[in-house]
């Protein structure tokens, strides 16, 4: 393996920024621990993803790895029970999964406004083609224990974590700075045998192509993919994700694969005129700044802004989709 060196400080970050990020991360660790403990008490098996498990694994040199959301994988059929647990803890389910005819979502987003804590309940991982019940049955056997936020929690075993690192890179592309840093550090640390085990796991989950896309975003990862014989399929979605295309381009891809004109019309209507609950929490743009359309009289302006926002971003999304279609397989 090529050793490229590991950065031990946040370049461009002040000491105050580092302390602030560390304090926020510790607070989120405590939230993660309390949520998983509550889920366990309710009989819900839960696997903590990314965040603190990646930090302990890849950033034990002291470099902070801040995270915004707590990502938890659980059995698809346990979603309703888990939702009740989160509701009792003061979280509210965000209505992003309620848009008509929208693509199946891999996770539910929950927010607690009192402290800004966010929980993503995953039924699967992006890049996994196997149905959620299969994904859970496979990944639930590939776990180990870790001490996080004062509690002992289940996290993915190292081969499953290696696969998730590659899938996360494929999901975010080279613009996903954190995902690319995670991938670089994992490639520096893990032997080929671990990546081979991760590839075997990807085969069980139908995630070989997504793993190949993620690895090939890094020069060293491309060498690993070659040695493992991992190739990239012609999936337009994977091409869009790995190229860092705007999220709206994925919407265009989903729209184009809908089976009928009626389904496409319903999808468009749902995007232009989503439910009121969605509009009250909609956060446009990568900066995720809420519109705060809480009062009824603000909703017409929010809907008008959404229409303008979609019109402004639509052409770039269509162009990105067309480029992805023209790429060689």
C-alpha cells in the first residue's frame, strides 16, 4: 500500500473552531448513545453508522471528525416502533419522504428542535441493490461493539465499515470532502485482504458497482478496485452521485424512469406543490437554511420561491443527467 501520510491538524481551522467542533461532536455522541439505548430497551436492534464509529477507527490520531447527523441502521419492519421511541424523546419526523410518487428513501430524517439533534433511521445503505430485509440480515451479522457517548453500541465490523466508506464516497463524489477523506484514510490503513472481504460482502448486497465507483474516485482506491476485479456498471444514478452532480439531477433520473406520463405528471405536481408540512421545514440549497415558513401567511411566498428555485436549478440538473447518459459504461 502507498502511504500518503495523515494530516494531524485541521488546516485553516483555529483552535477555537477545533474546540467548538469537538464539543459538538461529544454532545452528538451522547445523543447517539441515548437514542440507541432507548431503541434497545424497546426491542429494536440498531447499528450505529459512520460518525463516531469512523472517528474512532480512522481518526485516532486526534484529528476531529465532526458529524451533523446520527445515522442508525435498523430492520425495516422496526421503523414504526423506532419512530415511536424517537417521538417520546422529543424528535419529529421530517416529511421529506411524503412527496407523491417520489423515489424510495433509504432513511427517515428526525429532528429535535430543542437542541437541533438529528437522527437518520436507515432501512438500507445507498448503493445497496438488495432489498432492505436482505441488507439488514447480512449487515446485522457483521457487527462489533464500541463504547460511544457513555454506552456500548453495535457498529459495523471492519469489512462492512470498509464497504460503507466506499459506498459513502460513491454517494457524495469528489465534492464530498469528508467522504473522500474517510476513503483516503481507510485506504492507507487497510490491507488488501480487508478490501477483499468488503468486496465479498458487496456481492451479497448487490453493491459491487457502487463500491467500484467509490474506490475509483481515489487513485489508490482505483488500484485496489483493479486488483479485486471490481467494475462499474452503466447506472446513471451512480454516475450522477460520483460526479458530484446536483441533487436535482437524481430527481430527473427518477422522473425519466417512471413508467407512465400520468406517474410523471403526479411526480412533477408533488415537487412543485408539496404538502404544507414539507414546506414548513424545506431547506433549499447545500447550506440547508430553513425557509421558516411557520405562519400560514408565509406559505404562499414559500411556494412561489420554491417554483423559482426549481426553475433556476432545473436546467443544470437536466444537463447533468444528459452528460451522465452519454458516459461510456
